[in-house]
């Protein structure tokens, strides 16, 4: 592949991600526009149809006041029954006259309205009694051809459909163009994040591999005469490097949504014990008692072993930063969920930060500022929230106060 001078190669997935996100937004916006156009078109059609029906009704009533069938306008047919005489429009279509309605009104019944279809044309009929004319009381039947009204509604329907399709196409093109412009900065930020993770993983893999190799070489050497704590430390270094490698792989998967790891059964009880063992030295150095409680039997969930270890380690690390003398890690089962509860006896969360404790770069509780103290970035609980979300669970602060705080993560149990 040839790259133009001064230009950086574009990641292969960036264009696909940008196009895919733009298409999804375009489809959503187009679907919304379709609903709006259907609603507007339906309202316009109903209003016009009501107006047409009202005009036809007024035409029927106006025609009943005519004195002669010959005065009826085109498309309107008039029949007058006066003193047993029946006078109809000369061009009255055969079969249009409703004799039953005329007989009913003549017999003293009320007005009769209806429709009749003749030769493919639909007619609205009104049969009524008219009084006050020059001829006195008489029975009049008016028929109005609805053919032109029907054609008008058909033309309106076609016009609405064509206009709607054109508007839909234009809105789709405009939505796609605007979506690409709006998403491009996000895509560039995501690409930058992926490059950073890829570069960081490349830089971390090499020292991790070297560290693991050297630790394994030390473990293979003759350890006669070495203190047990030294041999145990070498074994722990090998185990820790493997754990770090797994965490690195999980970070890569979390940062790149194109990479999806298949969930596997993870025993939270064993994972919690592993985390406690890893952090026991840190807790001892701080003169804090770190212990595990809750279920002793396996509590199995489906997910990433490295991610769930990170979750528990992050909770315990956060608790150690603020505990006075004790941190307890509990694994339990509540219904269809497994719970990871980490409690400490520190000062608790300040009330004003409880709602934002799981946001990035938000330190829920400020540790004492001492020279040489470790700087906290407020990422631990945010990482916990992200891992919990990825595993279909929830996380919350269960209690907070002068007696300490407890953070609980709930994860769905693995299906048997």
C-alpha cells in the first residue's frame, strides 16, 4: 500500500466503524421522518376528505332548492315528485333513481341519505321534503356524482406519496451527511484510543515476557539452600506475570469493540481468594486486616477471568486506600445473582460524591495528602462499573457512613 507523503495511514477499521455508525443513525432518523411524514400525510388526507365530503353535502342541500331538474349543474341529478308527477333530469343514469326512498319520504318519513353505484360511478343521494317553494310541499331526490371527488382524493394520495418519498430520500441523504460529520470527531478519538492501547500493549508485552522468562529461569535453577520466602516470591512473580498478561489481553478486548471474547465459567470465590492473596502484602504493610467472607463453595458466573479479577482487585484497592484497620471481601448468592461485597471501616463516601463515585476521574473519597503518597486518579470504581456493565450486572454503594463503606457488584449467575 502506498501512502502519500505527509499523510498518516488510516486504520482499516476506522472507515468501517464510521460508515456503520453513520448508517445506523441515518436509519433511525429516516425511520423517525417516515413516522412524521405518515402522520402529517394522514392528517392532510383526512382534512381534505372531510372538506370534500362537506362540499358534497352542501351541493346536495343546494340542489334541493332548485325549481326544475334542468337547472341542476353537471354531475348533479335532480328528481322532483309533485302532485304524483315525477320530473327527473334528462340525463339521469338508468338505475340511479331510488324509488323506495322517494316512497318512504312521500309517506311522511324523514330524510333518507345514502350512496349508490351505477356504471362504475359512485353517487351520494339525498331524498327530502321541501316546503315554501312556489309549488308548495314536494319530495326531492338529489344525486351527486362522486367520481371527480374520488379522483381528487386519488391525486392527493399520489401527490402525498411522491412528496413523502422525495422528502424521505432527501432527509436520508442529509442525515447520512450530517451523521458522518458529527461522528467523525468521535471516530478519530476512538481511533486514537485504539492506537494508544495497541502501542501500550506492544510496549508492555516485551517487558512482561522478559520478566516472566527470567522468573521461570530462576524457578528452574537449583534452589537448595535458598530461604522458603525467596522461592515462594519467585513462584508469585511467575503467577503475577501471567495475571498481568491476562489483564492486558482483557484491556485490549475492552478497548476494541471489534474483538469479542467468548465468556467462560469463572469461579468468583476462587477469584476473590486470588485477589486477597495478591493484595495481602500491601494490606499488611498498611497494617490493615484483609480477609474474605461469604460463600466457601464455588460461585460461578460467565465472563472474563482477567476482567473479573480486575473488578475485585479494584474494589479491594479502593477499600485499602480508605480503611482504618479492616477490609472484608464477601462472595454470596442472592437469587439469580452473585454478589461481590467489599467493605471497609474507613470514613465512608462523602454524601455529595455518592452519585458520581463511579464516574471516571472522580475520586469518591480523598486520601490524606502525605509526602510521597500515591496519587489517585479516580479510575478504580469507574473500571468496576465498566466491567460490571460488560458482564450484564450492576454496581452500587450499599452503605456509607462513619462506620465505613461497602460497594456491592451484582453479576448474573452462569446458567447450568
